[in-house]
C-alpha cells in the first residue's frame, strides 16, 4: 500500500479443495463475497487502515466467504504502508522516470541537461541534475555526493 492509496484487495490463496474443485468452481461460495479489512493487529482490534495511513505494517484480514461443503478458515496476511514518492523529470523530451525512480533516456534525445525530482507525500524534495551528451547519460557526482551527505 502506498500512501495515500486505497488497498488493492487482492492476494488471497486457497487450499484444501477436493474432487477437482477450486475457488473458480461455479457456485462453490454460493452468493457470498470475499471482503477485506486492514488493521495494525491481525485480530482486527488495532488501528484500521485509511487512505493516507501512517507508515507501518497492516494486516490484511479476509472474511465473508461461505461454502456449503467446506469449512473456511481465514488467515490474515500483512503488508506495509509506506510514504510514497512521486518521481518527475524536468524534460520529458530527454528522459523518462518511472514510479520506482528508474531513469531512461528517450531515443534520439537532444544533448542537454534535465533534472529528476523525488517528492514525498509531505512535499519534501530531492533533485539531481543529469546531462546527455551523444545519447550517453552522465551524473554530476559532486551533486550526488552532497545529496547523499544530507
């Protein structure tokens, strides 16, 4: 989960079916529906997750399914909520940057400089200047060392 996103509501694993049945067998769960809650405690007694959560571990607690021929035991999983980072480029004609901060040079990008900026959800920013010369990417290592020292 990434702040301020809502949880994905996925990731359930099913085991124990017999006679060739699976979670995809028509009618296996009748009209019941799988639902999820997210909480700081596996038994649901802690702090519930909400969009914009505090950083930390949240248990994914499935519930809601019933089956006429099976006893269902729900087991909580867990995930981490982290403060998201938004990555941007100052010049999309020269470079791209993905959600993980991986920088790519655009095909046939013109020589020149561009800045990649990482912005946290509380608006703290860090930037680094890159230069393209003959389709090769260089980084100002002095600027990088200063950024790492802060």
